[in-house]
C-alpha cells in the first residue's frame, strides 16, 4: 500500500490552538484532580500556571466515573508497615516498597478531605451498629475528629459514593479557577480534548516540553507548551478480546476509555517502564462485571464450586507444587488460580452464595433492618455498576434469593488496583535506596514528566483514594521541579506538521472512502474498530487471554509478535470518518504500543509470577532465585525496538 500523506486535499484543516502553561496535567481522574488541588496551594503563590486537559468531562472522568460504594485504601488505626506487607503479599513479593510506604503515610489525608467536601462515609455507632452515610453525617464525628468508619475489610471503608467523583472534581475545578484568576489565563481547564502525543525539548530529548491533542467535539488541534507535565490518563482496557460480545461488547470491569495512553505516550518519549508483564484479571459477577468486595467482606458471602466445595481449600496442595508458600499468602491472583483449577476440571460454575449470606445476616435483624440491608446490597451496585442490576433483572434473578456465577474477566493493564504495570518513577528522599530516588518524587526517567495512579508501576493497591493522594504528591513535587528549573524548554515541533499527523486518518477517509460501494470494505484503509478486533484476537490467542485460560509461552509470544508487526503496519492506514472515529484511531495507536510492551515483558520474564493472571506454559513455576526482581524496559521510537532488562528488588519493610 502507498504511504499515506496529509496535504489537506480531502480533509478540512483544523483550527490550531497553542496554549502555554507551566504545569500541564493530562487526564481528569482521581490522580489528576489530586494533582491540581495540591499544585494550586504551591504553584499559585509563585505565579506558576496550571492547566488540566481531560479527554472526557471531569465530573465523570476516570475509573470512579460511575461511582463507588467503598474507599479501598484507608489506613486509620493500621500501621504503614502493615500496609506495605499487605501490598507486597498480594503482588507476589515484588513491589517498590518505598512508593507504597510513602503513599500509606499520606493517603488518609485525602480521605479526610473527601469527607469534608461532602462525601457520605458510613460510621460505626457507640452500640456497634452501622450508620449509613446520610445518618453518619448527622450524628457521628468526621473521621479526622475520631469518627469510626464501617470497615468492610482491614483497609476498606464503606461510603455512599454515587457522586464520589463529582465531589472530588469540584475541588479540583475550584483550584483550577483560583489559579486561572491569579495568573490571568483565559482558560486552564480543557474538557473533551484527547492528548495523543508528548513533545520533548529540542536541546534535550529527555526533557518534556509539551503535548498535542485534539477536540473530540470541534475541528481543533491543541498544542500545549509546558515546563512540566503529569501523565495520568489511566490504564488499558480492550487490548484483549472481551468476554462480553455482541450487544455487550462495551461492557468491561475497567473503564473502556482507558486505552493505554499513559504507557504508550511515556514509552514513546523514552520513559522507563516497569512490570508491564503484570495484568489484572478480576473475578466478578458473570456478564455484569459487578463488584464482589462488599459481598465477600461486608456481607460475608462465600464462594464455592458446583459441588459446594471451597476451591481455595481443596486445591491448595496441588497449587503448592508450583507456587509453594505463595499459596498460603492467598493474593488476588492466587485466588483466581484456585478458581480456574476447578473451572478447567469441569467443577464449575463457580457460585457466590449471596442468598445464604443475606439469610444469615437477617437471623438477628428486625424486618425493618432486613429491608435496609437489602437496600444496601442493591446500592452497592447502583453506586458503581448499574449494568449488574440490569443483568440480574434480564435473567429473572434476585441475589437475595439465588446465588450468582463468578467469572474471571479478560486481562487489563493498570497500576492502581490489584495490578502493578506502569512507569518507573523516583521515590521519596527519606525512604529507600539511592537508586530509587533521582530528584523529584513520582518523576519518571524523562526530566519534568511525572505520573501517578495507574501510571506508577510496581506499587498497586492505591485504588481511588491512593490515586488522589499520589496525584497530590506529584503535584507538589512538580512545583518543586519548576522552582528549580525556571528555563523554558525549546519547542521544536511545527504545529502545522503536528496537525497533519494527528488528522491523517481523516484525510485517508476523505481520499478513499468513495473507492468502494461499501465504505467498510476498502483496500486503502482499515477502520479503527476492525484494527482493535485484530489486536484483541492476537493478544487473546498468543499473549494469554480468556480463550487460552490465560496461558502463553515463548513460542506463542514469538508467533504473536509476527502478527503484532502486521497490526502496527496496518495501523498506519487507519481511517476516520469523523472526530469520534479519530478518537478511536488514536486510542488504537496507544493500545497497540501498550500491548506490545506487555507482551515483550511477558516474553522476558521466564516464570509464572502471577498465576491466575497469566501463565507461562514453558515456565509454570515461580522462580524466586532468578526472577524476584523488576522487569523494566525502554522503547526506542526511532528504531521501534525494545530494551528489556532486570532491576533489583529491595525489601525495605521486614
């Protein structure tokens, strides 16, 4: 196929908007909101300009968009050391303990802010009974004043969180407005603008200089010039074939708009990645992907195989052959593994006995209390996964009367939940070895480029509150960086050339769409949806997706790389009929690079470190002697090659 070039013959040239700022935040989720809130405190008095660019609308942007029923990281009375041990255990013994410790000592402050801003937090009354958020606000002290939360687990507290993100976003927007007025900017909050590419200094390719994106509502290209940037665009979804197909294609556990932009854009400017072989495979209510945490932790529901057996007990000894004492640690991936063993043995379906749990709890309750309990159980889903209620209704199911199936999902790449894929960042100055700290907390190996939340690798279990707190950490340290680096990076990119590159898929559509009678079938281009399905099939079959029960190997991965090369070639011929399809095209560019990073890391690590998340069939066991280390990589954009290597793990908390 002929190389594609954009001469604006077949596509209307967009308006080009150049925006200059000091501190650029790319994203609008919890980490982004935390960053601008904290940065305002330090940057505004210094006259430093803050700009946030959100692909969506900030009120409902990010993984918390639909709401939550619990905050999963609140230490309260728990010591920070114990939090580090918990995260280390769940992530199979390899984490950046400095980053986890640093977050653990700060995260509660963000939770206290949420409550001050209006988030209803459940409280425990003096008689030990639970008060929901509304009642707790009226009759119990705030957490920071000694109020006792209702814990669904050691680290989790219950909230009424349908409007959780709206509340947090409001504080961020106020901070942005305060900074805008103080610095005299005409605008510093951009919504519905998709940043697709980072730009580096003309004199120092390892220093950030800006970013480019486009409006998904108007024909505009935005060029952002900055001195420091925070890349917090979430994790990666739809890189693997999904379990939900047909009319349910868009349903996933993690937000479908997370397309790997954080990992891909960081990799393209040479930032070092870490633990990209890790992925998260949540076991959730089948088809609806509804959360199970509250049912297991708060309502004390049990899960069994079809024979009524507790698979976490019956399969322990068999699992120990490959995974030794890690079986006793019972991390999230290990629970998956024990479940998968029974499913592959024909002992499914796996059922969570919500009905039994509700009946057990009701034994000591009045009819009014039972009614309230049932309302709380339903609200757990209406707060954050409305689709699950829809699935139950569609299948004539009442969870208080019948059990429901559990099913492990397709894999997702992320760094804030029970996964640790992401970017290698500098840690705190006062905790950890010298090699973990190179100047500014949460800065990547690219000067001036910071990340947080899903972007920070090797330190999962931050969840919503931790992502906000980590964003605050990054925001404050970005201001420190700006105070130390007051010079302006040299901007080398030509805005006209950037526009041609970004809008190339629309030019391709305009030039060739009339070539065939059916615009979906055309020898000159591929539509984004088709390319995404091609990628999902490749990753599913060769990199351990649902159709292979998460199994891969060196030979499978090597074969998959051949198809990935073809997909990358074909991606240059994607078309876009409109701005929405242009969004999908650029999401795919990012998704393909994130997928390759994941597969390259899987190929390099010759062991099965995360059974239940993925398996290396040629190296089924955990090998602590050779592989209790970080797997890191650097991508060369010019040669399109990967350098994958080991970095040593340091245990800091005994």
